[in-house]
């Protein structure tokens, strides 16, 4: 039954170059795409049909869009406003 399972060996991934690609769209919007490898492994008991190694790679992609105006809106009730600190009682003030 163990022949029905593929065993993978985890590999460490080291970044070569930059992890971010920047694009400027025609309307002036900037788009940044950042890529990381969350998990990477090589099959120990399985090969691709052409005989090459079989890898399992789980990437994560972060997409950031910065509009030309650099402005955005949110509802006023979604803004967290810090409360003013309460004044200390007179007997605690030195």
C-alpha cells in the first residue's frame, strides 16, 4: 500500500534577486506583485513522465494597487478613533 503514496522531501527556497515586480498602468496606477514560496518539496519516489524530477511548490502572491490619485474612501464608522486618556485623580498626581 505504501507504493500508492508519493513521499516528498521538503526543500528550502532562497530568494535570488527581488521578490517584487512593479507595473505602471496607462492611467498612472501602480501595481506591485510580490511572490514568496510558502512550501517547496521534491518527490523522492516519483518522476514526471519525461523522467524529470517532480516538485510541489506552494507560492503566495501579494497584490498591491496604488491608484494615481493615492486616495481612497472608507465609511466614517469604520475609523478607529483613540479615546482621550482619563485624567489622573488629584491624589495620584505628584
